[in-house]
């Protein structure tokens, strides 16, 4: 059965545990994104070894290729990609808005054409639930309409109200499935009153968890944090709080400080494919010529072997020659750092020293990378 | 100390063992190609786990990026790429001929411009040895001139004689290094007399091993086998025989039958990146739509877990969506099959049943892949 228990709090920060039939998820949790049935450049067991307990699958990508019915006939997404742990799927809405062509939103849902071959699709709240069930998802998201910021208030209000009506339809379509979870998504842009109205409306419907959508869509970090400051205390405390599509390490730390339990983002894997390594001392751009002759590893005291075994010069070489191994190693390094960060936060919240932990983490980020070689 | 021992023969096929300070190499051996300091899409330990005991590095690629002096200052190629086992490096000559721009061959050596940035280089027999020593190579190849087939006899003769003079200079430049090996390279195109003359000339100079260059350069397989039939018996029997740049599985089996001990080729990794999987039942093109709904694995009785755990449908999906994991898995599957093939040959030669082994292998290849699903 799906369940959430809160084990400790420290300020607004929460240490919890999500139970699912496919395994537990310690929160705060970072979920690597397995866009099209693979966390890019990683074997499933390598993802697990970074510490990840749950991954995310993208409904939009999977409904186009290989198709939800096909995944179902092949045994579901876990079997398809050989990831036995829990999977959260998004509703497809966000990527329809950001990737698809000729999209048209109506009360019923959204029609669009595939960015791959132009073929026509319709995604309704009911079809999104159906697809996510075909994928055999453990945590299912309602279809919502996510708009970019900044936006005018009437537009934010319209999208928020539509998303609330879609939430209601999603709940009906999902039915009673205690082994899975359905999460509602709070919308309302950067307007506190709209966000509060959305949260109250969702709570009245009743969900297994509450996600915050429509952030990290172009607004400054302080806007995002201000929305969280006002919104998160309004969310039901006995369910997980999920900040969708966020973010960089400092976004995640700030989210945990404000009571967020779950995060996902393509950033660590995408940054890895672009030659960036995240460590406790911030981000290292391995494309930079300063690393060309640098025999030092990324971080010789890291718990992650990949941070200790390869020289910066070697990683620079792999990135410059566009070798896949560079993307493989740096994706692993970044996902590991994200897990190290959330694992450290969990430990600190349990021990009641989260403020100290955050200060220490920020001090290390501020120290920055090693000085270049002479 | 470098050493070669012959443990068993069966017909012309040989079961041997090369000793190097970095570990032994059981022959017949297939050497995965680590072009630019990485066997593409594979961690070093994943290469080792396929059964590979030695890899090949490309002097041409490494001299351009990151540069031989740089690799040396970073501790040599083994340290640079974290492959502790033996490494064979080619001389750079073959890729100068196939990749570089504005190349000009003189008695002294070859000048060319980099295919990457157009910068000018000179490669002489002496510089090639120097580069390979900077890379800390265990098995070093002489610089030769490799021409494409078909070619006119005077051209084959000229290139063969030049390669012989370069062999002499390479031997002098290499000096006395008992912990490493220097291999001469037989040239002479598809002309038996020229090949015999080249082999005799090299044997008179004296090398730790003898490679056969200038094959698999456009000629039919039967031409290659005919050259081997006439040439290999002339090679010194107490040293390894290395067929350069070969090949597909049936080229390798035919080479072993003719007394070849060592092979290298980019084919298994390149084919993997292009969606092809080699198994004991031949080659499977995973791009083909017949695999789209096929839940069966590549080969459910393979000793390689990757052949058993992922469905053809999943691999088809990864290949069609150009996901790196597809290249990673298929490179691993192909390198594993090549090791399975050479390992099986070693075992059969030891047991004196190599003819039976070859017939069985060819029968399985001829059986071909499973029939498509209905």
C-alpha cells in the first residue's frame, strides 16, 4: 500500500518515508529523470548505486515512443527498462506545452502534434491517467496546465482553475487504487492568493500527495522561494510535497528548507552531458582549458569512486573529444552528488541540525573549486 | 619481461600465452579498440569483464588529442584511462593514411595535417616509437605504409620496401627493452612473393612479434584468406602473429584457422553504436521494426547478462530514440561475443577439437536469428 510517514521535522524541513509496493523512498528525495525509458547514459543499477530510490518517467515521451499500450504489453515500464523500484510519471502536460507542435487547450484536454513525426494526439485528464496506469506507474500525476512566468493574473487564474477541474476529473478517473498514489498539482503562477486557492481546492478533492507545478519556468529563484514560503504551510502536512522540475543544488536545499519532500530535474544528467561536474565545492566546467594538464581528481575525498579515480585532464579530454564515456562518468558524478546532498539533508533533519548542515553546505559551495594549477 | 609461449596447436590454429609486466594475454586474443583513450561507451572495468585482457590505443588520435607528451606527464595511457592491463598501440601510420589531410610520404616519414584542426605534424619511424613509449605502450608497432587494395604491383612493392626500411629504423629506435615488445608489420598487398619477401626481411631484423598489415583494406575475404594461407607458415613460429584491423566474427574464425594469434577491430563497438548485436546466431539489426513488440531477449541462453535481461523491444526503442544506453549495451554485447568466440577457440584448440568447434560455430551462424514473432 502507498503510505507516507513523517519521521522528523527541523524548522520547516521534513524527514519522511514513502512506502510503495515496489520499495520505500526516503525523503527529502531527488528523483533522476528517465525521460524515454532510460536515465540517459546510465544503466539502471548504476542509478540505484548513486542512492536513488525512485526515478521519473515522462508520459509525453513514452506515449510517442514506444507508446503506452506497447509498454503495457511488454510488462510495464519497470520491466521494460529493468528498473524494479518505484517510478513516478508526470502527466505529459508540461512537455506538451514545451515540446509539442500545434497544441490547443480546451476544457476537455489538449490536442497536439508530435515533435518527432507530426502525428496528432489528444491528452485529457482521463487519458493521462490511463497512460500512466498502462506504464504501471507507482505515483501518478494529474494533468494540469503549466504556463510560463511572468504571466498576467487572468491567465494564471484561468490555467489554475482549469487545472483544478482537471484535478477533479483525474481523481474520478484514478478511482480507488491503494497500491498507487495520485498527486494533485498546485498552480497559480507567482500569485499567493491563486496558489492558496489552488491548494485549498486540491485538498478538498483529496490526494495522496501535492505537487507544486509552474515554478522553475523562467522566474528568479527568489520568486520561487517566496511562493514556497507562502504556499507550503498550506499543504496537507501528512502527505508528500513535491516541487516539480527543480532544480540546481541550491534550489533543492532551499526547497528542503521550505518543507519540500520530493524533487526531480534533468539538470544533473544534462549538465553531465555538457561537461559539468557537481561536487560539494560547486560546479566544475570540464570543458575549460584549465583542466587540460590537471592530474588531480574531481574531489579526492568524495565517497564516489568516479570522483577519485579519473583525473580532470582525462575528463577534459573525454568532453573535448565528445566521447560517450565522458557523459557516462559526469552523469554518474552529478546524480551521486544530488543523492549525497539529499542524503545529508535527511541525516541532518533527523539529528535536528539541519540549519548547521545547510550553512556548512553553502560554505563549501562558496569555497568553490580548487585553484588552478600554477 | 615480454614473452610468448605456445601451449597447443590444432592444425594451423595456435593456443598461446603472451606474458607482459602488466598481465598475461591468452591467445587467440581479440583486442577491443580504445581509439582516443576510451573503448567507446564502456568503462574500463566493463571492458575487462567481457574477458578482454589487452586493449589497443591509436597513436594517431592520441598524438593529436590530448598529445603524447601530455599523456606521459599524466602518468601514461594506463593511468590516464584507468586500464591497468596491457595496451598495444598502433604506429599511427594507418590512420594518417585514412584520416589525415595533405599527407606526404617521403623516405624520412610522413607529414600530414590533423583532420581536427589542420595543424601540421610529422611522423617518422623514430617519432612513432617515441610517441608509443610516451604513451607507455606494452606492445609497440613499427611505422609502415599501408596502401588500399586493389593496387598495382609496383606500388605494393614500393610501399613494402619502404616499410621494411622503416622496420629497421624502428628496431634501432626501440633499442633493448625486454619489458616491452616491438612488432614488425608484413606488407606486400595481395602478392604472395612480396609478402614472403617482407616476412623474410622482418625476420632477418628480428621482432618480438609479426603483424600482418594491409589486409581488410577493401579486398574480398577470400583474397585475405589466400594471403594468410601462403604467408602465415612463413612467420617465425615462436612469436605472436597479429592480423591488424580484423574483423567480423567469420574473419576472426578464419584467421585463427590460419594461425593468427591476435586481432583488433573497431567493428564490434561501431556496430553496437549503429544498433547491431552479435550473438552466436549471427548479427541482429535492432533498428528493424520486427523487434518493436518483441519481448524476447537477444539470446536467453547467453552467458552475458545483457543478452538475457533486456527485451529486443527495449533495445529497439533505445536505438530508435538514439539513447546512449543503447550504444552502451550493444557495445558490451558485441565485445562479449567476440571474447566468447576467441575464448571458445582457445578451449577447443587446447582440447584438440578446433575443427569441430569451427563447424559448430558456423552451423549456429547459419541457423541465424530467431524467427520473427507472428
